[in-house]
C-alpha cells in the first residue's frame, strides 16, 4: 500500500477552540469518490462500475478506498491546524470526495490554498418545501392490479426520505395489519434507537432510520429538547412526505371527530428509510443533507425523495448545476438512484425554482379535483363563500354575531389582540354563549403565532355555536388552506366579501355615545364544509408552485434545461402527521394534516417511481424519469389545456393557460408511465458532456467536482438526450439529435410536431419502426422565423401502431442572427 504524504507550504494554525465560533465549510478534494474511482492507486482496486448502476458497498475494495479517502481528509486537517482549532463533521467519500469542517474563516482560506483542495464553500441553509390522490391518479384500478394489488405495490423497493424524520407509531407505518416484511439483503442501512424509550425506530416497513445534525450543532442551531437527537419527527413534515409516497393503504383519516376518507401511499408496500436532516425551527444545512444523501445511497436506497431545497441559487459557483449539493446528486444518479426533488414554493413568479439539474426529477405542484368549500348566510339574505372543514350550525336557525372587539372584559388591556380570538380569558363569555363569534385574521396568523385551531378552541370554550374569521387585507402569496374544526366555523378569504359581512354587522349593531355595542342584531348561519366538491377542471398548477425557466447561475441567466419536469398533486394533501409536529400550527397534536406544497408533490413522484422500478428493476434513473415525462398529460380531466393559478393585476387569483415552465412535461399519468413504449436514456458521461457544453462553466470547475476532463467538442447543452428540449438563445437554425429505446414490443411510430409560429420545427425521419430493445436516432431542427422577445412553445408527438404515445415538450426563444 502506498503511503501518501502531504506537504504544505503553510504553517499549522494555532488558536482557540472554534466550538461556538467560526462556520461550517464544505471542502471538495482532488481524487475520485468511490462511485467513479477506476483504479490507478497502488493497493486500491477500481470501485466504479461500467454502467450507471447501484453501488455494492459490501465490496472490500469500496470499504478500503473509502477509508483511504477519509484518512486523506484527516491528514490534511492534522497537518494544517492544531488539534482543537477545528472539528471535522463528515467525510464524504462515496458520491463526492470531500469533507465538512467547522472552522474559522482564516483556516478555511488556508484550506483553499492547499493544492489537493479543489473547492471550498461555506455551508448554507436549506428549507422544507412545504387521501384522495391515489384515486385521482388511477392507482387502485389502473396501476396496483398490474403488480399484484395494493398489498404488493412497491414490494421490496426502498425509498429514502431526507426530511424531518418520522413518527414510527403512526398507523400509516404500522405492520400490525400487514403481511410480515422479509429482509431486503441488498439494503445495508441501520436503525437508531430512541434515546428516551430505547425502542428501535424500525419495524420492517421502516427499514432504516438515522439522523444527521453535526453541521446544525456546530452552527449553534440545534436544540436536542425540541429538535430530538434521533430520527423522531419533531416537525410533522417528514412523516407526511413518507406517508404520501409509501404509507399503508386504507388508513382512516380521523380528526376533530370526523373521518375524511382513507389515506394511502402511492406505493403502499414499499419500504421506508429515514435520513433526518431537517429540523422544526431552522430547516437544515447543506452539509447535513449531503451526509444524509451519501448515507442513503451507500445504504442501497432505490428512490430518494427530497422535499427540500436551497434558499437561493448558489453564489460561490458559476453555475447552479455545479455545487456540492447537485454534484452529490449527480453521483447518486450514477449509482442508480432516482431522485425526486420539490420544485419550490416561490410561485407564481418566474425563475423561482430551487431544483435545477437535469439528473434530478423536479416536481411541480398541482391542485387536484377535490376542493373544500363552505359558506355563511347572513340575515340580510346574502350568502358569502369561504373555507372551513366544519359542520353546519343547526338547520333552519340563525344566530346573532358578536365581534370579539365588542365583548372585551377590559378595554384598557390591549396587551393581546382580542380580534384574533386566541385568548378566551380576555372575552366576555356571557355575551358569547349561544352566538357566533366574529374574529379578525391578522398578521399573527401569517407569522404562526395565531391559528384557526385556536380560534375554534376559544369559541368552544366560551360556549359559542360557531365562529367566523374575516380577512380584511391580504399580502401577495398568502396561502389559505381549510382547517378541520370541531364546531361550525368559516374563514372568509375574499377581502370584498369580508367587508360585506363587516358592513352588515356594523349596520345591525347598536352603540352608545362612546361606541360601545349595546345590542347585536346581525344574524347568520354557517354551512356544512365537511364534504369535498369534485371538479373536472383538474389538475391545475397551484399558485405557490415555483415556475421556470431554469437558470444556470446566480445572475438568473436562462439555462438550456426545461424545468420543472413533471406535475403531481401537491395542494391540500391528507397524510400522516407527528403529534409532536409544529410545522403547521393548526395540526399540533393531531395524527393527520391537510397541507400544501411542492413538498407534497415530490413524494407522489417518488412513490410512482418506486412502482416503475418494481416493474422494471434494471431501468436507470433517466429511464424512469423519461417514462414519467413522456407519458404525462397536458390536458385536464375535461379534456381542456391545463390551467395555472396566477395573480391578476389586482393581486386576485385568476387562471391562465399553463406552459411547460409551469408543469414541465405535464401532469403525471402513472398507468401510462408503467408502459411508456419508448424511453430517452442518459448516463453520467452524458451529464458531464452537458456540463462541458454549458456556456460560462470553467472546465476546471467541472473537473474539481467530477474529476473528469472536458473533451473539446461543439456540443450544445440541449443535445443532452432528455425527454424535453429547451433552447434559451436560438439563432438562425439549430439541429439536435435524440435517441430513443423501444422498451415494448416491435412498433412503428409516426412523428408529428406542433410549434408556435415564431419558430419552425422539423423532425427527421417522420416515421420509424423499432424492434423490441432496439434504439433509433432522430433529428429535430428549429429555425427562427420571427423575434418576439419571448419563448415559443411546442411539442413532438410520437404515435405508435400499438397505441403508445410519446410526447416531449419543446421551448425556444428566438434571437436575430
């Protein structure tokens, strides 16, 4: 074995302990990680496979080479710095070669000057990107039966969740009423035990459970009392996402004394591996998330769900595709792991994505066909719409309304805002009993210090028959979701309707000379909001879902990659919740939650990808992604073009015809994705060529992250063999090539195109026959006809003689030559 000696032209740094001071830095080293090492060092055999497939971490060669890299990391730090002046948090050796260290700025700069150090990046925070959907997606009738039914859907496929942990006692993860789970020999993950009750977090359904908090601890953000130094979910988010993807089938959703149907994951028999790296108060740190991802791939997960994203595009690298986080995911793809990542909740504004790279499946959020609505009928005959999962007041009866501001016990004590209805002790119970309590929706609700649930508790404790909560002003982007309520209640979210109610109340309320209410004559009755209404105008792109175009750097220059990739349900999703969870104040202490976000959309795709992986175990991550994308639909259930929620000029909700920058390839169609006909495949070397062809990327930077050099070529980023085409700067004529593989029986395809008139599109050949397993190339030529300063949208449709339909979206912006 060769002994590697590091020589440095710098002196070891002396200093005080950095604990509590300094920052966390991610260091990228020279040399290949396990996933791509092809030999060359004496005593260390190659650990890379010839194809992009799952790594076998049990091989002795991988263990030895991984330890070799870790020793290199330690040797650098020990040679440079005095013990106690730094703390190494993680060694990354399987997906990237590097480490995370807590140290001072000066010592980080010293590391930057070491020859074998390729990149130094200060750690940054990440954030969470916060059941009827199996039926909406056609899983019970069109997908699960093909794999043996719901009790076999996802069998032995392991989905890893990098999130806020899990609540293992939840019935969505229970094994009490299921067939016993056998071992999965290829999975090598471990299970931590609860430090309090010493119980194992795993039960067969949950097959692995670990937590990662070294960077959070070093940054002084971690509090073990509220964050839990274990995989236990102290937030709720992680349990929710795990249940969406892989929760048990047919779990009754009971809350506030009512049942809202039965919940199921997309792949209810899939296994769950938990990698907790997100926490309730501060989110998480990239260094911890990277460690979690590396461990998940090393353990042998098949699918990785990331309902998490950076707070902004990276600033220390020249491109969004080359940073420690995305480079780690590139190696995960090389290791054969499919990655679904939430697009972000920055919509409806353009370029608001937090998921950028083509080797990731970026998931946008849709509103499905189930909507919850309610109404209140006033004594003057007007009926006002609102939301609230609540029972109705007694039929054929109206009740007086009393405003919280008019029934304060002590008007001189304004320490608390009485109109919020958060503190029953400041209100006069005798004046509330038997009436409807009128409350105001203030900024406290947006900040999380007030909740609809607390309004309900206040009204109930004071003897009210119900309550109404009015929104008098609203900030752009404020999201109102219905909340399960034990007593009649409604939230009026339309400001104009709120003002109608307030005007009626004021005109019906008598007051004395000082403005004090003396009699309450305004009456109302609250409708039943428990039953959902099903709409044909679904799916729709949710207002909050982040939009494209994708960007290639921090200056927000458009990238030649279409993002998002796919649209999945992400609005008002019922799923498991941790009773400890505080992520949603309205569901504290509950076992289920109804929440929205692209965080909810991503696990839908992760679960469906597990079903595809179960049917096609040898498919690459790119092949699975292709199957999802090429079979997606751009029409709603009524056969009309998909709509996107948007703001009008008055900041009111409206609908516009959606584009690929809203939904990518379209709304996921699980049944079709299991049998796509053709796939567009790509691997690690294809992604390297993509990086090398991306304008503005320094080839040395690519080498730093991937250890591969760029060969001189005239490739264009849009040449990547992806099931979409995006050209941000089309001048004159440009011809691209795509390669398809037939994964069905022999079939003849006729190819047609559609494009907005500013850009001409031509495909050659116009028809082709492929034998089963055969591949075939075709060319796509785009020509600028007129320059408009905006994108043109179109598609290529391949119709097979056996009924397969393969569609790829095309977007391009024309420029003068």
